[in-house]
C-alpha cells in the first residue's frame, strides 16, 4: 500500500473513533457579541435581527450603537450582514438624555416585521421613546418616516419605553407592545407608523400587572429597580415581551425577574390579553438579562435567547443562541434546556450558494 493511502486510512480510522458530531452551533454569531434576538421568517429565509454589544473594555455598562442581521435557510448555516441600522438613523436621538450618550449608546432590543413589501424596524432610543424605521428590503437602508418617537418616552420611566415587540394578527391588525416594568401596547394603523388613538389613554393600553396574568415574583421585589424613580414590581414580568400565536392561542413570552432573568410566558385569547400566566420557559442563564424571540420555521418552533457563552462574555457582552421550543398537547410550553449543539438542520445546504 502506498504511504499516502496508508496515512489517509489512519486519519479515517481516527475520525471514525471520535464521538458522533459535536458541532457547537450555539452561540449563533461567534465573531461579535449579540443580544436581544428578534427572529422573523420571510419567503423561506429566517432573518435574525438583534442588538449588538460592543466589545469594549468598559465594565458594567451596556455599549450598544446599532442593530445587526444574520440569516439562515436551514438553521445551521448562517450568513452575517453586520449592522443594518443604528441610532444615527434617528436624528432626534442626538440629544443627551439622563446621562445617556444619544447616538453612541442605548440601541437596545429591536424587532422587525414585513408588511406589503416594506420592512419596519421598531427600536428603543434610550429614555426618549420607541422609534420606527422603514426600508424596502431587510438589509436597508432604513430611514425614519416620522422623524420623531412613535411612542414617546414615559416621564420619569427610563426603561418604560424599551423592548418593542410587533405582531400582525390573522385579520391584519398590527400590535406593538413594550415596557419595563410595565407592559404597554397600542394597535398600529395599517401604515405601521402611527396608531389608533381612540382606545386606552390616547391609544396606549397598560396591561393589568397581576400575578394571575404575569406570575408571582419570587422572591418578592423589596428594593425596586426602575431608575430614576424606584418602582416595586408585583409580578414576575420584567421586560422583553414577545407576541406569538399558535393554534388560536396568543402567547406573551417575556424576560422575568428578579435578576438574573429567566424566561416566562402567559397566554390569552387576543394579542392584548387578558393574560394568564403559564410558567417558566428557561431558567436563568449566564447573563443577568435574557430576551425571548419565538418563531415558526419549516415545521418547527424555535426559541432564540441570549447568554454570555462566548469567550470574554458577560452580562454586557452577550451572545444569541437558539433551541427548539416544544409545546404540550394543551398548548402549555415545555421548559427549554439550552444546548451547545443547537437545532438540527431543517434543509440541505446548496453547495453552490455562498454563506
Ligand atoms: O439589551 C439591553 C436590554 O437588556 C434589553 O432592552 C433588555 O431586554 C435586556 O436584554
């Protein structure tokens, strides 16, 4: 036998003796820190929008300037596009507010949705409210159609206008929900850049913050964590709402407290509730925050979340991961155990397509 053939055989037998494939898909993006996953599906592609933790030395602070995008068609191979929008796309974000740096910080959790060929990106602008950007395709460019906050910042509530989630129901009614420590929502108009002001208080509904709706906080809040005006939270709801529907049941996934955050969920007959608390979806992970993003793709349902799994990671240098989400026959959600492997492929890779 020729020497090269013998070496190839030795290599093959070594490979065959290794344990079955142990590829680590999670965290999904391994070349930058990402957080606050906002997955959406459009024409056979899963678009993963997320926020982006800057890899800077400063400790104990969020450093977030822009929002990034990655896509997949098989849940295994991902294409990264980097930043697709930033705080600089909101001209009104420039003014310094409560010690935050305007353009340079505060690009927290976004969500993107497509309607009639336009892509709408909803994002918080720290302390100043929730803005909306629009683009003709997911990569942008995104521009600000209203040149002011869509949802004004709440007086004294630095975190109350954060974490927008957007959802369009079967009848075409769109909803935007958000908030920490309260849960708020509006009915968006068809243009997606204004809302129905005839309901609630000038259009804004505050969801009842009851234990029945949002679960018991354990242990109870004694300090209050909302700055600058401390407010006690009476339920497990903290932030990061995510609206989703399955088999006629509406779900509200959310980040629950106290810190370190877990993920929980409630269900209701409409995207505005009334909500009934369902339980814990994921126990606390390695970052002090977490943020759910739930989506159906090619016959399966996935829970996107974040942790501190990348080297150098911590609560301010987070990474988005994904695992399959499973339901019981009665619609209740099974607790997800995070994996390093991530989900199995749902399609085959086209070797002629660049990823
Ligand atoms: O990423 C900044 C903040 O941390 C988000 O707005 C919250 O949901 C939490 O993940």
